[in-house]
């Protein structure tokens, strides 16, 4: 993913209204007890980094890490990079 001089990612998606574009964190591939999980068995991340926000989004900004509802996202792939689209109302918390 290309990065400009301010270190903010150059995302080719512009979210509308109350939508947020985010990038999910890596899924857990190894359990606490040391068992390696295949890609399909690994739990999907529910934490993501906000890349862009729509004009109506008030509670988060680009650069925030968010926790979101498990089944409330739309996943898209643009230019070889996977992004998560989530509505502001489905964001549960920010991570410090």
C-alpha cells in the first residue's frame, strides 16, 4: 500500500455518509497453548485500523483502532489490498 509523506495510507476508497474504511488486523494463527491453526480455523479479527471515514462519522478518525461487531462488515479487495467497510453504528469501541 502506498504511503504519502504524512504516513497516512493512500486508500482508493472514499466511504460515504456514516461508513468507515478500515484494515483488519492479522488473525491469530497460534493458540496460547502453542497449537498452530490453519488459515480457515483462525478467528477473524474484530479489531481494525481506521483508514478513512465518511463525512457523517463523528466518533472515530483515521488512525484510530476500533472494535466492531463480528458480522457487521463488508469486505472488499482493491488493488490487491483487502479493506473492511463498517457503519459507524457497528463500531463498539476504540482501542487505546
